[in-house]
């Protein structure tokens, strides 16, 4: 119980105006190089299975995902058929604009419209998407939708603390490292300490300006080499 002497002296945090965020729906986010589309097993499963299985290099893509590589296309389709019907995580395919092929997937998850928090996760980038301009564009499209269309105030990125590439990607994209949740999960029989990152609505205008400047065609030479790194643009 708060005493009268202490009443009015404790800080309760900054007041937050507005109602809940909108829950994400199965909508298409169109980009210049890539589209973010609701996962459709009939359209995407067979092609995405082929692009993520068949060699040790491809099967390593699954090391930090919650499921192992699949034995065959049929078991892949069964799993993703179930996943595609869920509303949280809400799964999307990343579709290359030029070829029409699925080259990865990502999901909105831990969706909490009341507190206006949401996470991007379950990210799979096949070799065709890794370290590409389209990969950055996909993450930009999903972040923009979260803040500008749906009204969330906190966008989260979490990964296994041992997953160096994912941690570097989060910081490159403008997420802030918040710490490690120790012994957070057991995944595939192994301990997982989880690294937490966030991007806030107050930080989005700066992050958005950097994304758009980096993604602009004039930021790349004729051979596709970037002229300025995303971090350089954001820090300037």
C-alpha cells in the first residue's frame, strides 16, 4: 500500500496513449526485389524444401531453428501445412520478385496487441537470399508494416546466444541488444541461452530513413557493390 507521504512521488513510467495495436493478418507486403507473402503450402513448400535440403551446407540452415531438417518433401509439407494455419506465429514466405521462387520464410510471433509488442522470428534465408539486398528489404518491409500499419511500439528479435550471424544481423538492422536470458529454453535437447534485441517505435523513423537510403538503387555500383553500409547511414 502506498502511504500518503509517498503518494505522487513514485515514478510510474511515461503514460502511453492510444489503444491496442492491430493484429497482423495474412497480407502481402510488396517490395522492389522481394515480396513477403502468406505461406501457401501448395505454392511454396516443394520449392522451399528443395532450396533448403540436400547437402550438409543446406541442412546447416536448420541448426538454430526449432525443427531439424526434414527427411523428405512430404514431411516438410505436413509440418508447414500445420504452421501456415496458425495465427501466432503468423508465417510468411519470402518470394523473389524476378524469379517468383520462394527463397526463405519469416514469421510474426509473440503477438501482443494490448501491450503493442511483437517479434520477428522463425527466419530462414536460403543461399539465394543470404547476404543479399532482398534479404534486407524483406526485414524492412516487415518492420515498416509493424510500426506504420499495425501500430506496435516494440519490435523484438531473439536468437540463440551462440548464433553469431543472427546477432550481427539484428544489430546491423538497427535492433538494440538488451541482454541474455540464461537457460531460457531447451531446443532439440540442448540448452539455449537467448539474446534479446528490440527496435522501438521512437527509433523507427531513423531506422526507416537508413533502410530506404541503403536500399536505393543509387547506393549500389553497377557490379552491385554497396557504396555505404547500412550502419554508416544510420549513424550519420
